[in-house]
C-alpha cells in the first residue's frame, strides 16, 4: 500500500511541476508578445499564466466535488423514487395496481357521476 501512495504522490508532484513549467513558458512567450504589441514593458493579464497550477487545482477540486454531489443526488433521488413508485415485474406501477385492487378502479380515474344529457 505504501508503494501505491508513494507513486500517487510522485505523480501529483510531477503533474504540478509540468504545469508550473508550462505556465512559465507560456508566460514568457505571452509577455514578449504583449510587450511588443504595447510598445513598452509592462505586466498585464499574462502574469496570471504563472498561476496555472493553482487554477488547475481549483478547477479539478470543483469538478470532483460537483461530480460527487451529482452522484449523491442521483442516489438519493433513486432511493426516494424507488420507495414511492416501485415497478412490478410486469412493468406496471405497483402503487397503481394496489390502488386499483382496493377501490376497484385506477386511482387517476375520474369519479363516476351521471353527466347531464344537455338536451340530446
């Protein structure tokens, strides 16, 4: 187990080292281009490329938390719906079958009343 944990840490360190190197390289290219375009040396939005590893970390954490929350909500919904609306092995709604058996008519059926003839 220790070997797997060590490999995981090593992979994480390598991943963030690569992201840092890529951020620095992209920053250097972007800073040269921006300084040439502006005509003078200044620091602009290209500086945020140095924070590439931080942005990656925040985005990946948000993604994983959202995925876990969605999975939890789906499980909760399945449990809630499964308890309320169980389907029989014939593909019909067991709750509707139970209501039909007890009252003699489907639960969604309108009440049996005599409709006026309206002169017909």
